[in-house]
């Protein structure tokens, strides 16, 4: 039997995950050690062969992944086609789906395995335009899919701690440098990658969950990392930092202060004092010294979050901030519970930030202006070059296209 075409597709519910999905596809979002795309490929036992994404993401997706992008199913296709929703978070165990079955989580489609020629002529747009509750393959046999669907940004934070425990490979090892003055609590649940350095006075505490330290990481003197945690390659944990349970950090971050139950996509600076909790940050974010977020209301009630500027009840007691890529905050900024900051915004206020900041906003005590995209892009080039990353022509084109796309989703909210 031929292996199926395995296609991970976005549906229109990517809009619920904005502003985190302006600069990436849904499958590139992190949870636990991995992205959603990696989790799906691993759990369902078939290699992913291609991606179907919304039109504006085609070019940069093709740059990032060695996979076919937005190729339709040919009428003479002799293989079956396994379509996987990019928002699907597979559970364990997840067995290879049989042809003719559709996996559902609640009232949402997680995957559909179309027998050969059942998907003749199916176009990417037919899937990327689906609503979250659409069931286009009702002729297939519905089966319960193990796992969950990611509907909003706080879902990623909610599942992160459990996945950090499940992702632990159970192979403690120190491939890097462990100073004599470093302290490891439960070393049998700690992995330290190649060329990582754990400096004198640093504490890795795996009492409540495993700790995975990537290659080239530096944990500075007097810093504390509590498990479960995943510290991505080349990240620096600054002196005196308190990294509390449930954190996932992507590559090349510089992190200090107190951070709890937070996902950071990568290439982000939060170097100074200040609390960050139950949050998700994109790439190329810079938080000024003493930027803090609230993640708990004084009433201990459910937190409402302005997704695209429109109020959504999260149903969660602990919800922090959701900060898009290329955002900068000023010194001493206070972020309210459930705060959302849109793409490429700059917020420098002597009072607390608005609960929703539209993309490309420049906010100071003197008022709010639109951040001119060309000026913002020039700054982004400099920021990325400092980490030896060159922005690509496709990324530049998307960057300059985003003001219109952001306005379409956000409207006049928050302005």
C-alpha cells in the first residue's frame, strides 16, 4: 500500500489565533518541545508531504519548509490523501487513521483520510476557507480523534505544561559544561545540550517536572530554572532570573526577571526585571526594563481577551498577554490581564497599556499614531541582523502587506 499524501491545512480559524499568526502559519506555533506541525507528523506516523496555507503565507512558507505548498490533488491521484487540521493537537496514542475515516474532536474536524480518487481535484482554498465547525466529508466514517483542537492562544499555554512532561525523552545527560558551583535538583530529570553552560550558583530544579536545556544555552549565575521547562537552543538566561514552571522558549532568546507558564516563539528579549506569566510572545519582541503583565484578576474571575479587538471569554482564571512579532515596549510598562498587542507595535506609556493594541500602533503619552510600515521594516532589518538573521524578500513583501491585512481583521478596534 502506498503511503498517503499527508497535507496539513489551515482553516479560517487561524483568525482566532491572531495576532500570533500574522507572521507564521498555525502549524508553526509552539506547544511543549515542538511546533504543532512536528507534533502532528510524529503522532500520526506518516511523514508530512505538503502544506496548504492561506494565500498571503505561501511564499514565506515555501522558504521555511522543504515541503510542497498549496499543490492541489490531481484528478488521477492514485494515493489516498490524509488531510490534517493545523490546529489539531494530537493525543497519545494516536494510531494511523484508516482510509475512509474522519477524526473529530467535539464538533470540529481534526483530520480526514480520503481514499484514492476521493479527493480528485480538491483545491487548497476549499480547506483554507473552512469554518472551524465545518464538516466537509460527511460521507466518511466519523471516529473520535485523541487530543484537542487549538481554538485560541490561551489553549497553547493551557496545554503546555502537560506536554512538557510528556515530551521528556527520559534520557538525562549533560553534553555541555556544568560548573562546580551549579546545583541540579533531580538530575535524573535534566538534559543539558551540547555546548550549553550552567554557571556557578545557577539552579536547575526538576522537583516538579523535567528540564530540557538546548544546545548552546547559557544559564547565568544565580538564575533558577524550575521544571517542567524547555529552553531552546542558544537562549541566554540572565543572572538572577527566575524561570518558573511551565515555560517553553524557542531559540536565541535573552531572558531575565520572573517568567511563569509562558511560551516564547524565539529571537525575543525580555532581559530585565519584571513579571511575565501565562503569556505567549512571538519573535523579535523586545520588552523594556520592568515591563510586567497581570495574569490574574482581582476578582479571581474568568479573563476576557480582545481577540482582534473583540471581547472573548477565555473561561480561564490565569491569562496573561499575547504579544505579536516585532513588538517593543517601553520601560516600566504595565500590561493588563488578557492584554493583546498587535504586530509591529511600539508601546511606551507612563501608565498601563490598553487591553488591546492594534497592529502597527505607535503609542506614547502624547497619543497614538500609526507606525509607518517602511520605518518599522527598517528597524526590523536592524534587529534581525543583530542576531545574524537576514530578512528575505518574501518576508519583506509580507511585512509591507500586513498593514492592510491587519486592518481587515482588526477594523477600528482599539483606535
